[in-house]
């Protein structure tokens, strides 16, 4: 927020000085347009500035026609609003409604429509929105370091989560608050926002796999929630609980890897074959425990399928980006 305020102040003063230099009236209105034009990302700055400029020029043309035909009255301003607002909204130019009104109200203040007045209003648009766009393009905060820290935090939280589930499988009386899930969820949401902002700020040199990474972790967190439900249903201990606990711990270590490893999935398949060869449960408790363990293994497989699909995509995107840089 502090950076945006500084950028807004700089864009505003530049716009006012330029408007004064080119003898545009009133010069302060260029500052108002600059304030409206400062955005949080470069992409938004370009797209919204274009929308504002087009909408304002269209509004200026429509208002000129209305004022010349019907006169300069308060009720003709209302007619302009009733006609222009739906049209601008229909063509996805809502961003330009406010800037368009600023220009049209200037025109109304002059009380006449001449080429010089119309050019004055277009000049204010060019100076005000142009100053904001230049400041937007010159500087935007860097998010790469923050994104990398979030990735480390999420990976560490996942590692702790899997370790806690492994402990619970070995000792079903172990109590765990699950706070790591909340921390991971918060970090994923923040990382998703930062990755989108980074993409819009660096559209010519963006590491696209970050968006894939946070989407992967979001889907995996849903799978982890299901795993925890299955673990919570286990109220006893079998020898296979220890084997699955070992796989959970390994899964936690593999979380830190940037590529899909696949070793845990192979071991899960082998363990599933062992389950099928086991004698049928002798008691209801054993049946329920084995059923919960099987469902847990199913969720672990789903978690790994997400990693396989999206981690491979992430590495593919990264290689493609490096190839583009080489070219």
C-alpha cells in the first residue's frame, strides 16, 4: 500500500505539471485522472488504462452530441448517464465510467463544444492516464523472494503434517491440534495471490510454474484433509499401520522435491498387494482398521497422482521458459 501511495503521488504531480506545460485546463484534472490510473500490476495498468481511454473518448463523443442537440442542462447530463453507462458496461468498459464522467463534466462546465475544447479533454486524458501508465510500467514490487519463502513454508508444513499422521498411526492415542493445516492453507492462498500478481507484473519474463505449484498444493491439501479423516477413524493398531506410517514419513520428505519421485507410489502398490493376500479380518475392529488403512492408501495414491500430473507440468513449463530465453 505504501508503494502504491508513493507511485500515485509521483504520477499525479507529473500529470499536473505536464498539463500546465501544455496549457490544458484545468490542469488539476490531469492529476485526478492519474490517481484513477495507478494500478497494483503492470497488466492491470495497461488493460484498464486502455479501457478508461476508450470509454472516455466514446463518452466525450456521445456527450458532445447530446449537449449540442439538447443543450447544456442538468437533465441532459442525466440523459448522458442513462445512455452511456449501459453501453459502456455492455462492452466491458466499466473501468472508464468514472474517467469518462470527469471529462464530460469538464465539457459541461465550458458550456460549448468546439474542437479546441474537445482536444483539451483528450489531452487531459493522455497526460493523466499516460503519466499513471508510465509510473506503473517503471516500477512494481518484486514478489519472487516472497513466493519462494511461501513455497518453503508450505513444503515444511506438509512435511510436519505427514510426520504427525505417521505418529498417530503408530499411537492412536496421540493428540494433534492440526494447526499446520491452517498455516498451510493460509500460505497457499497468499502464494496464489502473489503468483497472479507476479504474472501480471512480469508478463514478458514470468516463471509460469508458480501458478501450477500453488494449484497443486491446493488440490493436495484437499487430499490431506481426506487422509486425516481416515486416520481419525483408526482406533487400534496393526502391523501394516507401521508400514503406512513409514510411507507417510517418506512422503513428507519427498514433498520438498521439485520433481515427482514416484518411490512411495510403488511401495503403496506393493503394500496393496500384501493387503489382498492377507487372511480375512477375524474381528469387527480389525475389519474397520484395515478398511480405514485401505482408504488412507487410496488417498495417498490420489495425492501422488496430483503431484505426478502437476509437478511434471511444472518442470515442462520451466524447460519451455528456459528454451525461450535461449532463443
